[in-house]
C-alpha cells in the first residue's frame, strides 16, 4: 500500500512481535533498575546499621551487572527488528544503560566528599553527551526530521519526500550521519515559547524541594547546579530530534503516538539517567520524579515542530526544552538533599527520609499533571502554536513562586558541612602532680589539665586563626583536642592540610534543617513501681537497702540527645545552676530532649522510681546528638563542657569551671567515619579527662556479633571503660560489639544488662529499649555508688576500673558461628571481665 503524498507508507502486514519485545525489554529495564538501585542502597544501610564499612566494590559491580543485564536486550532491539521505532528504542535504552553503568562507578567516592562526587558527575555527564553524539553520527538514525505531518520515516526506515511548512514554503530535511549539513540558520535572539514552557515545568518540579528540602554549602550547591545542567545536556543529546521523529508517524501523523509511545520510551531512558544521578540514596527520589518528564518532553517536541520556522530552529528549541526540563527535574534531589541523611537511622521519626519521600511523592504528582497538561495543550492535532508571551509569563510566575516558597515555608540559606582541623601540637599532660586523694585532689588536677590545654591551644592556634578570620571562614576553637572548626570545601581543606601546624583535616557533618519538627519520642510502658530487673540483676537494690548507699554527693555527666528535665524520675536530680546544661546544636537554655535516647540513658544512671542505679546522684547534660547524628566538633563541645562547665553564652577558654566538672561521664554514642571521625580524633580528649580524674564510661556499640567491631571512638580507647550488653540470662547480646581492638587493650571491659531495659522517656513516659547504650549508664551509676560510698576514691580512675573488673561476675559469651574465625581471639574479647556487680564493687570500694 502506498501512503498519501507527504506521509509514510504503513504496511498492513507489520509483525507485532518487535513491539512486544520492546514492551518486555522496557518492563525488564524498569524492574532491574529500580531493584538494583534500591537493593544497593539497602545494602549500604544494613552495613551502616551494623557499623561495618561499606563495600567499595558494591556499586562498581552493580554498575557492570546493570550494563550486562540491560544492555544486552537493548542491543538486540537496536539491531534486530526492521521497525525503525523499535530500533531507535533499543538504541536509546542501550545508551542509557551504558550511561547508568558509568555514572554508578562514581559512587566509589565516599559520601562524605559530596562536592568531589558532584564535580565528577558533571564531568562524566558532559563526556557522556559527547560520546552519545559521536555514537549517533556513527549509527545515523533512520529518518529525517521535520514538522509534525512532515517528513517522517517509514516502517522500514526510508525517508519520505519533504513536506511543506505551514506557510507553503518547502523545507529541506535536516541531515543526520555524514550527510551534508543544512545551511546555517540565525539563532533567535530570545528564547522561544517551547524552552520557556520547559523552564516553567522544571520550576514546578522544583517547588516541592524548595518547600521540603534545604540547600547545602555554596560550593556544593554550585556543583549541584553544574551536575544537573550536565545531565540536562546528556538527556538533550540522547533524546534528540532523530529519536522523536521515528514516533511521529502515521497517516496522517498522530501526535498522540508521539506522546504516548515516544514519551514512554523516553521515560525509561530518563529512569536510567536518574538512577545514576546521585550518591547512594540520593538517586532514589529521582526514580520517581524524572521519568514522567518524558511525556512532557514529547509534547514539547510536538510543539517545537509545529511552531518552528524551519527544522533546525525546531530542533534547537526541542534540545533546549529537553536540557532545561531534565536539568531542573534532576536539580531538586541533587541540591536540596544530603544523601548521607537519607538513611534508615533516621526513619523512625519525621526526619530527612520522610521529607525526601514526601517531596518525591509531590514531585511525581506535579510531573504527571505537567505531562497530562502539556499533552492536552500542545500535542493535540488542532493545538495552536504556543504563545511566547504566555510561556514567558508562566516561567516568570513559577520562578517567583519558587522564591516565595523557599523564603516562606521552605528553609532558605546554605547549610553546608564544616571542616575540623586538628593541629599537631597537643598539650603535654605526662607530669601532672599526684595531688591529694578525693574530691579536692580531683579538682586540683582538673584545674591544671584545663590550664595546660587552654595555654597550648592559644599558643599554637594564633596564626591559623588570623588567616581563617581574614577569609571569613567562621572559626570555632577547641582546646580539649587542639583543633579549629571552620567553613570550607575541598579547596579550603587542601590549603589547610598543607599548613605546617596542621596534622589533618576532617569533615564535620552538619544536618540540614527540617520543614517541621521531627516530633518528640515517647514511651509506651507503665511507670515502674519496684526496682527493674536489670537493677536487681547487678545488685544495685541491695546496695541501697543493705549498704545504705544511693549516690549522694556524686554528679554524673551525660552527653547525648538531651534530657527531659521535667520528667518526674529526673527533675529532682538535676544539679541546677547556670553551668549544668549546654546545647551546642540548638542553644536551648534548659534540659530538653526530642529523641529520647539521652533521657533513657540518664534515667538508667540516676533516675528514681526503680530505674536508676544511683537515684540520689545528680546529673548535668549536654546535647551532642541532633536527630541521632553527630560530628567531631559537637562531640568535643560536650566533652569540653564536662571538663570545665561554663555558664550559658560563656567562653569555654576563659569561663570554664573545672571544679564544677562531674565526677563520672556516661557516653552512649560513637563517632563513625560517616559523621567525620577517624580513629584518633578524640584520643587527646579522653586522655585529658582521664588525667583530670574524671571517670569516662563508653558504650561498646551495637555492631556485633562481628569480631573487632568495637571501632568507633571513644569505645576503643584504653582510658575509657567500655561496656557491652547482656540479657536477663547473663548471655552476651548478639548485637553487643566485640574486640579485639588495635593497640592490645582488652575490650569490652565489663558488661551490664542491655536487653529490654525500662527507663525514662520524654513527656513523663517510660520505654523498654535494647543496646549497649542502655548498659553503659548503669556502669556509670555503679561508679557513682562506689565514689559515694568512699569519697577518698573520687578521682582514682585506675583503682576504680580495677575494682569493677575484679568484682565482675561471669557471663556467657555468644558467637556469630562455630567457626574459629568468629571466636574473636578468646572469650575475653566478648565478655570482658564479665557483668558488673554493684554490691560487690561498692563493698570493695569501702575497703
């Protein structure tokens, strides 16, 4: 059958099997892409939850596997069928699979170096665009491009004769491959209606991110813009006029086919690009919001062909529209989220994962509405040429709306990471005088340690502070570890690392703000009416009743998520004064706690109502965790405050009061590499606290049953007492971290109950929680009982540790398996000295 003049011939005997094959390959591509991307992220999250290093080979292997699984069927589609549309589909999916494989390799860059990742993403995307253009020339897409209703390929790839434009002038079909180029056309001086409509649609897709997300630092934001623009260029090169032209066929040509079929094929290709755009977790929202853009692009190309004065001008308009729309769609997830905060560790509350999911869901709805609206308005056979003025007004209105949303309900400003600069010079505390026993001697040693630390920091930081102040990098000085925290990205980091007084530079993570408070955690168990099982298991209730010791005269310091100071089990125990509470995250002036973790741990140490080991001891608090995440600077803020408390708004260097330092510190936290810490960063801090006679207790971690899993500071350090967890049968909890640790120190030191421990939660509630976090404050409470029973023992950290080990009772070790490699070098690396015995320890302390 011959087609009418100007239209392609359509065979009535065309086989449906190529189309069926394309549908099956498309479904396979979507399933494999979503499955591998989600599975890879979940694997990273499981490793993070267990405290294990992420597999460096994971994403490169997934990338190569994706290329093989998706590229092979796409290649068959690209070369086997006679249908030009099916071959074009296979080619664009093959190129998309190759792009995904290459972009996935970039995830070998650690998430903490997000700027480097974004720069690499931009460079690789631009190189990918060049490679796609080269491949397009080599393949020479079948079919020539022209207006809708003009030149289009036939079913077997033959081109029809040129069609005339709407004004009756014959146009010369644009060339592909090695054909002679068309005569140069003058570029329009101002953007046409089609690119402006693409900008408007892209800004509409950005509105949910402006509302629910927040930007990172200046450099990070600039690189995100560059990476999004590069992805737009890659998409515009991949989905160019030759691709769209093969779907503009029929007798007469049907725009509906262009939108429905071409848009669907383009959506799968965009899914592949979105899957490669972002670090692990950062790509997930793009899987929802970017693919529907394909349908809007098809409508915009239909409008470009209808409104273009010639094919070259229409092609430029279509390319520009593709670049703008895809680039703006990719910008939201890249710029307004931190991939490190898209984590299962924050899923329990309305934190970043919740709001990212909400933004992606709203973005999906917006993309669908835009796709349907543009298809109806621009791709109908009777649709008029878009009006440039209307398109410009729409773009301006959406731009203003973006600004209003960001400045109004959004979180305006920049929230980048900071740098933690550790200096080479650290204070010498090796020759401290022994001093008198008891509290007086402890206070004298703490004052001398404070003096030496401050003197060393002030002497060695001067030149560095002058330079960073000159550059307006907003420095914050520290003395407990001689360090400075500053603003800056990779360039500043490289400059600082090269300075002679600097030992190393770490990234100090900052959380981006939420559009609404995460909500306060509450408990759901009844108020205890008698000493809890864990209190009885370690014998603390016998210390109260038989020895008459309840912790009077001792102060326990808690660095954690905060403390609900109004809780009935804790309110009477707060020491009070202007130097008993510090919140470097949110600058609250009275004890508060959103997450509940700190309230629970303080309750286990000094809480009343049968939940605390030393119910008459006092407590002071500091917030070093915000929404369950921290950084080296704020961990150090709280440890400094514990050495020398200072009044609200005071200067830690000049207003510290070492005589007001708590005697015992409970620390149910660890600083992993994802938060910016390395193994050595807090070592000078715990050494100084030990020298000052302050007893430091730290959680072993919940990364068992793997051996050598006590690895996040401060748990591995020899001058802290590291605590693992047991259950009610005195068996080591499966989650309790194990030794050995580098340096030969035996870890954990002791164990305490950590499974189903009932303690306080915000709002006057109670909850039963598991973890070495729950075991640690009970040991701090035992130390408080020991020092309350014998004030002469206060400050004698070494003797106190030895008593705790000597009086501990046997516990049953557990192992990952029966393999000798899972024995962790011996039972002591699982159980330590055993479970603490409060009754025996207090009796020994009195001798």
